[in-house]
């Protein structure tokens, strides 16, 4: 448990806007400001409709914007998800700005594509960014006994140096596992004993051991994290996951809503999970496990194609590349359990910084601090300062480290350009949606009032109608072909025909022999592929 919380807080950061020549704490919107913008997007006459799926335990809305025109439920759709992680405030802004640009600048695509935008799935945690005490919160407002000792939140974080930030504390000890990083002693790293390194510090979240169990910060004032509460590889009995999958109001409401949206063919999730700057790799052995843990081979190829498009559209190149995701997260659920194409990106990475020797640091925190120095961001690190700690009498205890939020969220002044590029990418992905078309229509008189109709049904898209996982799971609805002729007048051919899947630019030839005169109507497709219609005169 200690290791998990250290990695969570040590990757912390805070946001910035431009003031003079220095980047300082920024202007990411409050929850009320986000709500006002969503209401403005969905105003009178807008193609966007705003609704609340539920309220969290903290009384905050889980919003969805449904954007489109016409028969929206029978058009291919993309779902865009922000706020999968509460500390990733950038993700909320990217989702909101996407919705704003979609309605304002890309109205034409709404005639053929529907969009579902879930701007913030972690509003309780997001609110911590604007609180007087800032820490990288993931959990909602549910009351949870994280350390399972029968008491709630008795061992949370303590602002020992009273600066308004929860960082780290290091305790000088010959039995400690940590040591300062060579080249930047501000950063604490684990000593590598295989190399003969000896630690000299114990490192904990900034806190006290109120319950005297020898652990620090293991029972914070927060509940369950949305991005650990989903069903795929649910991390049972781990902090922030919940007692069972989909235990929380927000996760339950989202999944209930999605299970009614048969037209979604792809997800774009703004979260730490990343298969866009670099695609995930295919692992044949992992596809044969009882619980499949690798994307299937054809879906990996699609991932590679979409990743290439992403890298042509988004100018920043990732320093740290792929991230399969974490147990219980939404990015993996959308693919492995919902069968849709699932794409994830944090939207921004700390750029790689190379020293005078042309090499970059292998340590992400050292790289961040070097980048922050280049940008003139001089307020991202709390210098190590001694404090009197009641749990370590007579020992040297210092508090310091990288401030919350900064390593995951760029200065706010950068966000507009980041959001525009990601909007352009999502629009390009929408243009690639599966598209049913009829081609090569032929009618042949056979005599005795009989007519043979032959037509090619064509998927005019670089994407298949079904992901390989969706086809394997049999969750996605098949492509359905209907001909509006009574069965007694159909001499040959099916009145209703189901097609499992059409690959990219694949076609299938359909044929009927029909008795009678007049005309027949044929339609083919599924909600997530769109419906093609054809009128044939006999």
C-alpha cells in the first residue's frame, strides 16, 4: 500500500498560466465554470443536449452531452470521456473544448455522426484542485475505510509545513530504502541494492500515523476512484477500487447509459492510458488466456493505423510511450468488456529534456524539473524543509517534493492548442466510421413475373464494422439486411439476413428472386455502422 500511494503522489503536479515571463499556477476552471460552459454549449437551438446521469456522493453532477442531428441513435457514434482520473484536470478541459469546437466549427459532421461527451467522471476528486489543501486525489466522496481497521479516514494526509500542498516527507534512517538521485538531490529514489547502493531515508506521503499502525497516509479522506471501479480485471481488495466492481453511482450510471447506446463504434478517453502516441503490441499468448489481456491481432493493426493518424495530427511527441492501462480502468473496459475500439491518451506529456551530453534523464521527475526550469516555472517544487514529527522523535524529518498536479497537467496557456489538435484528431476518426453503401445494383427478368435482384453491400471505410473483440464477444449487433417483401413473394433469398462483420473496404454480394411487380425497399446496417437504404424497381 505504501508503494502505491508514493507513486501516486510523487507523480504530482499543478497547473499554470502566463504571468510576466514566468509560468505560474493557472486557470483551469472550477466545476461551476465547467457546468456553465456545458449549459452554454447546449443552449436553445443547439445540436447538443445536456443531461445529468446521476449525482455523486458529493452531490456533483455526472454530465453527458449528446451531440448530433436527425436519427442520432442510428448513426455511428464516438464517445469522448474526460475526468477518468480526478487529478488529470487537463482531461476535463480537453473534453469540454472538444464539445465547444464540435458545435461551433464542425457542425457538418453532425449529419452523419453522433457524439457522446462525458466531460468529467471524477468531479468529487477534481474539486481537490481548487481546494485550500491540494493533493492528487482520485477517489470520490464515498465514505471508505481504506485500511479496513473499522475507522473512517483517520489516517489521511497532514499539511505538516502548512503550505497548502501535500507532498512527501523523508525521514533520515540507516534502514531506509531511499536515497537522493544522483545528479538531482531534490528527488528521492529507491536504492538499488543489487548495485551495492545503500539507502539513507524512509519516504512517506506527508502525514502522521494517527492510528499507530506504522503506516502513513493509507486512509485518506476520499472514497472510490472511477478508474479503478470498472469490471475488467477489477483489482479486488486494493485501495480506491471499492468492495465490488461498478459499486459507485457514477460508474453504474455511465455503464447503464452506454449499454443503451448501440451506435457507439469507438471511444476516446483522456486518461493516463495511452495507445495513441504509440500503438499497443500484439501478444498471441495473452489472447489465449482465460481472461484475454492483449488486444486481438486485427485490432492491434487498427490501433497502429489510428496511432499514425494521431501522430500526424498532434504535434507533441510522447516522452513516455505506451501505457496498457491499469486494472479496473475505463480505457480497457471499453475494449475488453464492451467490444468497441478504444483509444486513450493523456493529451500531454512532459517533453523530453536532453542535457549538454545529449542524454535525457531516465527519471521522470528529474526530466520534469529540467523542463520546468527551461520554461521558467520556478514554483513547482517544495524545497525540503525540516519539521518536528511526533512519530519520529529525535529523528531528522523533512517535507518537500514536486507539487501536486504539475506533472500530469500543462500550464493552462498551452491548453488551447492541445485541445484544437485533439479535436481535429477526433473529427478525423469520426470521418473513418463504418459506412454501409449499396453498389452494382442489377435486376434480371426471369419470366413468369420473377425478377432476380443482385447488389453489393460495401463497407466504405478503413475501419471494419466490428472490432475483432466485438465480433468475438458477440456483444455488438450484427449487420442486418431487410427486404420489404412478403415471404410468399420471396422465391430465393432471406427476408432478414445477418452478417457477422465486414472488414475495411469489404463487400458482400446479396441476391434475391422476387415474384411480382412494383418496387422493393432494401436496407442494411446496424446502429454503429449507419443504415443504407435502396429502392429497386422490378
